[in-house]
RNA sequence: GGGCAGUUAGCUCAGUUGGUAGAGCGCCACGCUUACACCGUGGAUGUCAGAGGUUCGAGCCCUCUACUGCCCACCA
């Protein structure tokens, strides 16, 4: 494929839609996204967080693509074998919920009515349909990911990897089965992990219920509860052992109201005497704390709930009622029976299932668990000793705090969609067989062939995600990819999945590969709307990335997200910011258009070094470009992409376009072709280099513009990242800034004095050492300040001159400038203006004098700071003197 | 209850080791100067949340307070 560019005249405005698809196809077909394995070079590797197939593309995707692609492109340009490995996630429970709804809509059938196989067939069909959509969307954003290695967490290779990992943990005794209190989601009818539980504040009531003491008429123990509907499952009442109020009652038997069952009054450390009445009903089947108390006191466990959170047969007269309906009835009956002492309004946190958005029900169930301590310990060490670094650093604490208090991980889910638990039970001998095979012929213990059945559960989706850094590279096979690309370099993701995902990857990476899966974890913020609110459909504040791409271009979206972001900080996105970025793209388009319109087609490529410089402005812009290169490189190394982007924006717009291009117009107009060409060379060289620096931020635009300019190599995406080869000429920078000061001063004075004519006369009285500078830059001043060419007078500092009376005067560090405006100038206005300036200058002088009069400053501050302060004072004094003299002249 | 961020110009945000406060948008005034009105030139606007402290010097370091946001947590 040849370069997809037509060297026709560029349009007046940049149209991203024309460009972006064209260049993406070109890059992709050229194979630039696929790294070449080179054993002599260390690769740079980033494994993409796999998006859910279910999800429509949102700004969070746009943000991670912007960041990861920028890093990827940067490393690629640095010449490293660069792998950004893409993929998608089966997202077990999320997908299952989506498909359930879909099937309900289509066929009015539940997944259970439909059956496992039919349901899974439907999911796979759906996957086939939508799998490609996310990829296309990522491509639209410019993701330069290696699609030849595209992976899916449920494809055949990953399925095998999961089984191998499971079996290994199983054989090592790190996966076990146990009945514990778990978080049951009555919405999706599965167990979920602690991490999938979300606490929501809710206004409810605290009911005070009295439990009669057996055999003692009119004596009660009053308990406070938020969940009266579970009282049919009560198997004790507990108080604090330190609570004197109940000391003599401990050991007595209570009668459970409404039920009549006898339960003991026990003392347990877990009870807080200060809360409520100090007595708590113990329901080991439906509360985590009660479960623990129950274990300690060997209390029976009574489960009163069905899977859908209606009461079961143990609920007596409430059986069949939903838990909240049962609550109402129980309370009413308690009240009727005289058991309800009082009821207080009470606000507390209720655990909700994140995915199904219903309150979870703690239940005792048998599940598969991962024994986490042996995995967590080395994963914690890796963070302590810095083998894994966090950017920003504070997230290291988030990680270690959690890891230090980690609990065993419940990994089985009562779902259809996911990796099936590779374990068979034997009803004959009770043995469990874990196998990598699709099916099992006979129990490995007793040999039974007809009493065996596979565990119907699937694995927590994060089990397969946790293996992503190596399963994508071919593990458990010893592939070339695995040997070369593992461990990765950077893992880039959101802080919301540090525990879900990052922690599990580190644990699994160390356990299965013996090495941390990545050196750096970069955490980005969340994308919010312009008011800082989370974008959501219900709020109607969603900015759809594809719509923004269509309107402003992918580059504009990327640039906005990158420059609006600091690591770990939320990004507020607004349409005005998008417009700014689009304008920036247009600015560069037009700068390039201007340069090429001057006729640069036959120019050969030249690197932007001082060798090219003919003029002061050349030396200035090239030196500034070199400084920029150093700064941008340093910032990207530090993951400060936002700062780097802003630097590029400022340089290109405020320095290159506003000053350098304007200055260069003088030479572009020269009748001497050599002069014209020397200007063109610098324009092209600096712009070409800047486009390289900008490429990771705005890949499409820069690639297009680069091809319009003289260049070497076949594409910008693989052009070398610039490295400065010489020292910037700081003297030239200072000199040019002195010229800028004079030009700005004249412009300002003209504007303030409301000068009508475009061209004015000017007299420059330079300081001795600046005379040559201003004489040399006379043309620049004439053009950029709007001075009449024949009426610019640069005085000889040696000669005494009479300053013109009817003139505005401008005092800069390098010169005093007079604009003789004759009748146009109102002297009163000029005197007032000078008065203001004198006032300001005097303040500066006073400030400097005070600082330097302070002996402790002079003694203790570093010499260079004191010297700088002295210089500043001297120059302010001189300025003040000049202004005062001028005012005297005018009075 | 514990922890972590944030509080800088009307708005959105920068501010690298402490050394005279910045950008974009918006606003005001000019302006079609042979790239760009998605533009140019000029201008106005800040007790850097508050109070202490360290220092010759603090937006940056320390302490406390206030408000905002997020994370973690089995007081029923």
C-alpha cells in the first residue's frame, strides 16, 4: 500500500473525518502495530485491559486508549519492540444479566426455563455478533494495538489456561470447598465476592423487641434489630461479657417470640454493650457477625430464606413471603403480641449486589474458595520492595492496605456464562476429581462411572482476568511470546479495579510465572462531565465518544483527554474543551498549509539543528525546539502526559505560529531564492520535529501533515523519537526575547493610545550592548510591531539625543522606545499612563530594596539568588529612572 | 469509624527539587496584515479555602480547622 495521501492543495480547514480512517488502514496494513521480536532488545509491553463485549464504548475507554496508545506510540518511536496486546472480556455476570434481559424481551423466558445449553448458545451467538464492534470502535480512536494477538478471556486457549491454573491451585491445596456465610444475590441467584458488594445508606428502623425469659413471668431481654424478618432463624441472644446489666442473666433460656422456640442467652466479645440495648439476636444463617458468634458457641444454623429471598418453610406462617413483606408482617405481629417495645428511625448501610442492584442476603452455602494468604504474601512483598511501582504513588498504600487484610476469595458462581469449574463429584464415594478433560469417564477414587457429575458452577470472571498478562501470551505453553514479552512494562487502568484485577494479576503472575506481571501500574482517573458529575444515562450528561469523534475528530478527543489529565485525577470533559483541541488541530493544519503553499515540495529533509540557522529567529526557534524535546521526553518518562501535551500546545501555537511563522514571512517574501529557502528549511525542520513529538497525542493529524513536509522514512508512526544533539543557544533565546519585548511594547502602546494608523514611526534608544541586536532585527520590528519602514530610527547610544515631546514612550530592559504620534497623542493621557507605570516600577524597586536590605536574606540565601535579586533591582531602578525622566520631559 | 485526594482569575484546570502567580474558555477593545474568524493584536480579573508554624523567603514543607469527592469497614 502506498502512502494514502494526495498531494493536492490542502483545504482551508482541517477535516478529521477525511483523514483518520485512511491513515488507520494504512498503519494496520503496513503491520506497524506488530512488534518484531529482537532478542538483542528489551521489549516494551502493555497488556490492554480487556473491555466487556457487552459494553458500548464510553469515555472511560477513550481515556485508556488515549493514554495507552500515546505510551505505545512513544515507545515504538523510540525504536523498542513495542507490544500493546488487545482483547475482550467475557464478563461473566455482566453479560449474563444483559442476555437474560434480552431473552426475556424476545421470548418471555427465564434462563432457567431456557436451560443451560440453549442459553449458552444464545450468548455465543450474541458474542459473535458484537465481538467486532468494540474493536472497530477502538480503531476509530486510533488504537495502535497488535490485532494479530487479539485475545478473548473465553476463547479456546484461555479456557485451557484457566483449567490448568485451577487444577494447579487445586492440587496445591490452594482451592478448597467450604460452607461459609457468603453474599447471596437474590437478583441474579448467585454468590458474589465481597468486592461485588456495595454499601448503600438507607433510612430504615431499629426495632426493639423483647424476648421473654423462660420460667420468669414478666421478665424480658430486649434486643434491637434492623432485620426482624430473620428472627425465625434466631438461635441465641448475645450480650457483651463486660455488660453488668446482663451478667446475672447469661446462661438463661429465652423464648423466641412468635415462634415459641427456646434459645440461650450467651455472652460474646463481638457484641458492643453501648449499642441499642446491649443485647443482640443471633441469626447465624443470615448475618456474618452472627455466623461467627454461632461458630464460637456451636449454635445451630437455621436458614429461613429461599434463593429469591422469600421465606422458606422455616419461616413458619411467613413462608412464601418476600423478605420485606415478611418484615412488615413480623413487626405487626410482634406489636400485636406485645413484644414490640419501640421503634426508632435508623439510617444505616445496607449491602447491595452491585450488578443486580438488590440487597444481598447473607446465607450459608458451600462454595469454592481460593486460600489467599500464600498468594498475597509475595504479592505484598513485590509492592514493598518496588518490583511493582504505582503511579501515582499513593495507590501503593491502597493496594497494600487491602492486601494486608485480604480474605479468602469465593470463586464459584451459580451462573451459566463463564469458565466451568473443572471438578466432578462422585455420589458414590464423595470424592472430587479435578481434570483438564472436557468430560470425566469415572471417579478417580472409586471408579464409579454413573454416579459422577460435574460441578454446575462457573468461575468468578476475575479468575480468568487475573491470568490475562500471561494467558494472552500463550501460557501454559512455553511460547516464544511468553518468553520474550513477559513480564510486561506498564499496566494502565482505573483505580476502581485495583483489588478486583490488579491485585489478582500480581498474585497469579508471581504464583504461576514466578515474576511480577508488570513493573508499573498507572492509574488514571474517571471521566466526568464538566461539572464533575459521573456521566450516566439517567442524568442525561453522557458525552458519547463516537459522537465527539464524528464532530471534532479522534485527535481532538484524545488531546482533550490527555491534556485534561494528571495521573490518578478525574478528567472533566466538556464540549468547549473539545472545541479547543479541534482548533489546535486546525491551527497546525493551517500552519502546515501555509508553509507548503510557499513551495516546499522539492526541499530535502533536514534535521532541526543550529546548522540550519541563518537568523536570530532561527537560532531562537531551533533552540526552543530542542528545549521542548528535552522537556516533553522527560515528562512522558514521568507519565506526565498532560503536561507534555500542554507544552506542545504552547510551543506550537504561541511560539512557532505566533512568532516564528510571522517572522519568517519576511524571508519567504524575499526575491532571493536562497533566503527564501533557508527560511523554508527551518520552518519545515522545526515543524517536522514537533509533529514527531506530538504524534503520540494526535496520531492522525500529525501523520497526515508529516507527509506534506519533507521527511525521511515511510511513516511518522515509525519515525525516530527526537533526541537533542546539541546545546540550545540560550543567548539567542534571551536576545530574541528582548526583541519580543520591544515589539509587544509598541503594540501595547499603539493599542492603549488608540492609534488609528496601522504603521507608526518609532525611535529606539537602545542600551549600548543591545544596539547591534535592534539594528539587526529592524525588519522584524517593522513587520511585527507595525512600524513604518522608513520611519524607524535606531539611535546610537553614544550620541545624546533629544527625546521627542509628542511621543509615547516604552521602557524595556533593552531599550526605550518612543512613538512620536504628534497631534494624535493626548499628552495628559500619556502623563497619566506614565504615572501608573512609575508607580508600579517604584513598588518593584522598593520591594527589591527591602529584600536586599534584609541582612539575613543576603547572608543566607544562595549567592545566585541574591545576585539575581540585585540584577532585578538594578534593572527596575533604571526603568524607574527612565520613566521619571520621561515624565519630567513632558511636564 | 478509618484512610486517600481536592480547595489557585467568572468557568475548567496547570504550576517539575520552596526564589517576583500561568493557560484555555468566557469577558472588553481593536482588527479581513498575501495560513488559519476553528483567526490575529491588546486589555481587565487572583488576601493561591481559613488559622498557626518552619524558613532570609511558602501556592509548594509541617500542624490544625472547614467544606467537597472517593475508597475501605460485620455495631445488630
